[in-house]
C-alpha cells in the first residue's frame, strides 16, 4: 500500500509510465501520484490501465490512460503529445514496458527476438524521443528506464532481453551526455527479482525455479514493486537527484554481486 508522500515532491508535475497497468510500472505510477503528481499510464490493455487510474485517483491526484503498444512509434508519440496537450507539460517519462521469456538462444525464433527487442529497446527509444522533445523545449525533465543487471553481465537464456536492455543502458548514457546540458536527465533503475505476476510467470514459473532465484539473492528475499518504485521516485525527483545523470541504481538485494562460488572451508565438517 502506497501512502501520500509528505514531501509532495511531484506536486504540479506530470509523469508518463509505460506498462503502468501492472507490476513495477503500476507501483512507480502510484508512488509518483503519492508525491502529488499527475500520472498517465500507457499500456496495451485498457482494463488494467483503468484500474491503475482509479488507484492513482484514490490518492487525490489526476490520472490518465492511453492504450497503445510501445512498439508503435506513431501511436506512442501521439499518446505523449496528447499528454502535453492536455496537461501542459511532461516532467517524467518512465520507460517500463517490457516483454520477456527464457529461451536458449539457438532455439529463439527471429519473431521472438524481434518481439522483445521491439518492446524493450525500440519502445524505450520511441518513448524517450517523444517525451524528450517536449522536455528539451521546456529545458527540464527526467527520463527513467527500467533495465536488469544482465544488461551488463549477461545471463544464459536471456539473449533477446539482455541485448535489448544493454542497448537501453547505452542509450541512457548517450542521452545523458547529449541532453544533460539542456536540463534533461536520463537514468536507469535495475530491479532484481521482483514479486510480480509478469516476472514470476516468465522467469521463475516453477517452485524449483523460484527457490533457485531466491538462493541467488544475498538479501535472501524478492523485492517488491513498491520498493523499486521508491528508488525510482528518488531518481525522478530533480530536487534530490538533480546531479545524477546517466547512472544505474540497482535495487536487487546485491544479487548481481552475489555470485559466490567458493565455499568457506571453516564451515565444512
Ligand atoms: C519461446 C516465445 C515465447 C516463449 C513468445 N514467443 N513466447 N518463444 N518461448 N515462452 C515467441 C512466439 O513464438 C513468437 O515467435 C514471438 O515470440 C512473438 O510472440 P507473440 O505472442 O506473438 O508476441 P506478443 O503478443 O507481441 O508478445 C510479446 C511477448 C510476450 C514478449 C512474447 O511475452 C509479452 O508481451 N509479454 C509482456 C509481459 C512480460 O513478458 N512481462 C515480463 C517482464 S519481466 P514467432 O517465431 O512465432 O514469430 C522482465 C524482467 C526482467 O522483463 C528482469 C529480471 C531480473
């Protein structure tokens, strides 16, 4: 449950969150709303978007929905232009929409590769370009891309997603340098295993998978969408994070560092 933030750090501001109908996207949208901001959620399915909007409005702020597939550059651009036309500004763009499944690379069809790369890499660029144009004109804004640590360390079975998220990381750093001098910050948040329906079904479908993933996290637990959203809200808040640009904040309980392979001999009986 997300409660109103006493900081009211986003009062008078406007955010767009792709994939805002569920999971981490919904939690980020809610956290922005808790900070007093207007939020427009974008996604493919109208119903979950409407539910997010109702949850956002319950916090006493304005919500909007735009139903489109982030793979459709024209539709996504029109949706973002529509937000600026209606609300007069865009302060935050969260590229959260993702698609994922685990597949050995040699079995992955070109269609499967394209679906994930189109959503994650191309969709992020389309959203960034559309929002960035308004932000550059206004001379301020924050873009946040949701990635995963395999963007830099790789992971078997995720070649499509890792390549796409690696591209998003390169895009983030490139635009941080390209746009930073014009008031637009671009950062990433990198969640570890997060307790959401989408991630669970795609990445740890069985109890054995789930136990194995859990065993890889030094913190010994999954994270929650709300915990990720708290870090996202920090990066989006230009008062607190105004000097952070082109960086990645890992919210993963130390998972990507915790690849312990040597056993402690003193612990052996
Ligand atoms: C192998 C698969 C597959 C699977 C789909 N495909 N699922 N191949 N194993 N499990 C192939 C299809 O056969 C098809 O190939 C191509 O991918 C496109 O599939 P469609 O179903 O037609 O595409 P579409 O409806 O656009 O679906 C896109 C999707 C889907 C990515 C495949 O899963 C999706 O939209 N997911 C959104 C929700 C989601 O995945 N959320 C999880 C995010 S979690 P052909 O050859 O027939 O064209 C996340 C966290 C990562 O990203 C970090 C963890 C630490």
